[in-house]
């Protein structure tokens, strides 16, 4: 009886593959990952690597450290894939960040599909710029790639031919007016300049195929040549702007009737104010970017 109870107790006793030193190393690495400082994370990862393969949480931390701080995405992704936690925010972000830093469109597409996220424009040339900056800065995450590639793709869809002439003032309310009409995305861009920094070097504005990407807000000073575009997911509309007598002016659009409608919505938005504006736009013009 005694030996049987002893054997049962030994069998039931939980095993701890890490021990106190391993658990401490895992916790130190987790804390280091919060700060994302390369030297600190490297030291913590080196110490924790002695227990690699013995604890799933520790391996996930190592995977994140390798892929997204020490910039060895292929090695890090192997550990992250081998220790999945579907639905876990930290693991999901680490996987998406690692795929982004791989710089490989096929890897990005596969990981986005595996995690059930909408497909990204992974084949867009601006991806190289995003990857370069992400490899220089551990604080950057996958949502940067989603945002930049999506906005560049919209900017670059502007037709090169077939623009129609317009001659109307451009208002700062064009951005909220587009959203009141149902736009799911608005983008601003300008022509490239010789003085622009090299975007691949990791600084300066994003360089799309057709021009330079601007922040999606009305600039304090409108450039001499600027474009604003919007989409509702089906229709794409673009307005080309210039400075006329010191004021921003719309001189062309890929669809003159829809462009004039958008400009009318901006007038309504300005007259009604930001709170009442969206409702007023829809009362007068309905919803939809395209003129019917």
C-alpha cells in the first residue's frame, strides 16, 4: 500500500521544465519586449534561449524577440508558428509583425489569410519602404503596412488619361464631405520633388507610384499640385488641385459630374458646420460618391 501511494504521488506531481531560473528568464524577456529596446531584448533573449523548446510561452517570447526586435523574422516566425495561440492578441500581433518584416508578399498573404484578416496590397512597391522602416524601428507594427499600402493603392488608381475639366474652389471640408457621402477611404497626395528624402532610406514621406502620400488631413498650406481621392469600395473619384489667385482650386476630375457633386457636399458641410454637416449633405445629396 505504501509503495502504491508513493508511486501515485510521484505520478501525479506536476513537472516544471523551467524551474525558478527558467521562469525568471521568461519573465525578464517578457518585460524587455514591452520596451522593445534591442540591446535589452537581446540580452534577455540570450538568457532565455537556454530553455528554448521547454515552454510554449517562453518560445513565443523568443519568436517575437527574434522576428520583431532583433530583426530575424524567418527564425522568429518558426517559433511563433510552432507555438500558436489562436485569438491571443499578443501572438497575433507578433505573427503579423514578423510577416511584415519578412518583406515577402507570399508570406504576408499567407499569414493574413491564416489569421482571417482582409487581404493587403502586399505587391505594391511601397511595401519595400515600409519593410525598411519596420526593420529599423521595433515599435512599428503591421497596421502601418496595411494603412500605407492601402492609401498608396488608392492614390495610384487615379486614371492617367480622360480627366475632365472643373473650375471650382476647393474647401477644407472635402475630406469630411467625402465621408458623409459614404467614402470608406480618403487619400491626399502630391507630385514628387527632387528635394524629397530617399523613402527607402527610412525617412521622409511615402513615395507611391504616382506621387507622394500626404497625411489624410487638409494641409495648412495647399501644394501647387495636389490630388485628393476617395472611394466607397466600388467607385473611385479624384480631384486635381492647384493654387489660383492664392487659393486652392479644383481644375480637373476623373468624373466631372461626381467631382462637382463632391464639391457641393463640401459647401453644404461648411455652411452647416461639423455637427450638422453630415446630415445636411445626406439630406440634399443622398449617399454615394457617384453622381446618378
